[in-house]
C-alpha cells in the first residue's frame, strides 16, 4: 500500500498564506492524518508517480502527544546524589546474617563486590571450640574475627546499613560493638 499526497490547490507561484501559514485550531481527531490539515491523504495504489505534487511552503506540524513538557523533562529513573556517591564515600559494607544454627558476617567492597573478610561460626575451628554457635559469646568472637581480618586487609573503616524494620540491638548490636572496640571506625 502506498500513500498518495495531493495538494488542494496546485499552483506554481507562492501565495501569502503559504509563506505565512494561517493559524488553525487544534484538530478534533487524534489520528495521524489530522495533524496535516492542508493535505488530502488517501491510501490508494499510485498509477503513476508523476501525479504527486507537493506544496513548497509546507511545514510539518507536530502530532498531538499525551506527554506534556513537564513529564518529558522529568527523568524518573535518575538516582539521587546520595545514591550515586554513597558507594564511593562508604566503600566497605558489613553484611551480617543470622540463621537458626549459625552466624555469618562478611565485609564487601561495594564498587567491585570483592569480599574483604569473612567470619562464620560454621567454620571448623569455631564449630568445635564454641559451646553454642548462636549465643552472645559467639557474636563477640565473630566481631573480633571480622575486625582482625579487616585490619589485615588494610580496611580500618566500614559501614553497616540496617534493613527495613531492623533494629541495632541484641546479637547484631553485640557484633557491631565488638568491631568498634577493636578499633574499626563505623561511618
């Protein structure tokens, strides 16, 4: 299918209305062809290409869109300044996980996702020496191990971001306090 475009008044000289187009009202229809009021658009097969005549002073009018200027200017997926720079300002992140049987803790670099230090009560040396793998004493041992292993990797500052509705108290508070007591700075 091809579109045949024809001008309502084919003329060889320029009229003043062609040079200075007359302002028209907004189209009542939202179809594509209503954006071009001065052209008669029809979908027919063209018998010969010589039938096409174009208006030289024709200016394309933008079709009506649903998005306003304000919506186009907004960028909904843009992250805030804190979200973009936090990874570089506080690069080392402490991650603590409590299961029913064990305690796991690790320090990761945010930018590269490289694990700096790991401590868990499931390791062979701790599993056989600790009487309980989930009590307060086990939390102190995990905090001390994380601090020592982080210092060996030249990491002296880290951060902890609590999850939603998570309080820093109980066993988590004991781990964080033990890390602070072993000269690691929390920022």
